[in-house]
């Protein structure tokens, strides 16, 4: 089993071995952001990779966006894409070591990138990072992969039981506006 540490992820980013990167902000996520009026909400995108959604948010006038990734190489590339304004803060480091609080946290292929043994720690950490009334939303794979992860898959029932340890689950539904190559294999989660 691979050790999914800084070295593993930084090598993948440095060598361009990033098949998860769809190259643009996912519509299911931008649609969700677009219906929120208050663009001063403090947003976190953990395990952000190329962080296409952060650039989208910046263009849409959101003012307080933090992206976190363990790979410095990824963040160096992101820095070159962002507009030079200060709305986006880049945090190079481990999500589990973050100490801050947020109104809104977005998930996309970060949960599935972690060793499944860390899933309940992920849920606990998300709950710690959110302010009272804060929301975690995003996309989770609802399929099991026939190869060794990452990505590591799962299913809706597993996620409901996992997230309900710390959250009230408002939505955990098959995603209707996935990108074509992920159609039918994602749930939209909002807790
Ligand atoms: C599968 S990629 C997804 C990237 C991005 N969310 C996307 O959808 O394109 C997983 C990302 O999580 C980052 N990562 C892995 N473990 C991490 C950790 N413990 N803390 C912060 N970032 C981490 C990796 O460097 C990688 O960029």
C-alpha cells in the first residue's frame, strides 16, 4: 500500500500525474456557490489541487477564500492562475493541522484521496473547522473502484452513517449535474 504523504502528492503534482484534475470548476459546485448571496462568507477548499473553483469564486466576487493543499508544487501552479488580488489565501500543509474556522467548506476528490482509515478523522476535523451553523458541501464518489486507491470509493449508505456522527445530513443525493465522465458516480452532499 502506498504511503499517501506529502512526498507522494507532491511528486504527482510535480510530474503532472493528476488525472483527477478536470481542468475547470465543476458545475455542481459552482451552481451551489452561485445561489448563495453573501459572498463574504469564509470559504475553505481543502486538498484543493489546482483549485479551479477558487479562481471561479474570485471572479465571482467572493472575498474570503482559503485553499489548502499538502503539495507545495500544486500551490505554486495555483498561484500563477489566480488574479493578484488578496481574496485567496494559500495554505501549504496538512488539512488535519489546520487551525481556523470557516462558514463553508467545499469537498471535491479530497475525501476519496485519503486513506479510508482517516475518514472518521476527516469528519471530526470538518466539524471542528466549521463555525456554528457552517456547512460542508461537495461531491463524493458513490462507486467502488476495481483498483487500489486513491481514489478510494464508497457508497451513500456508508457516507450517511459516517457523516451523521457529527452532522445533520440535509442532502446526500445522486448528483444530477456531474461532469460527463463522472455522471452516475457521484453524490452531492450537503451537511
Ligand atoms: C485527488 S486530488 C484532488 C484535487 C482537487 N480537489 C481536484 O478535485 O482537482 C487530492 C488532493 O489532496 C491533496 N492532499 C492529500 N492529502 C492531503 C492532506 N492531508 N492535506 C492537504 N491536502 C492533501 C493532494 O496534494 C491533492 O492535491
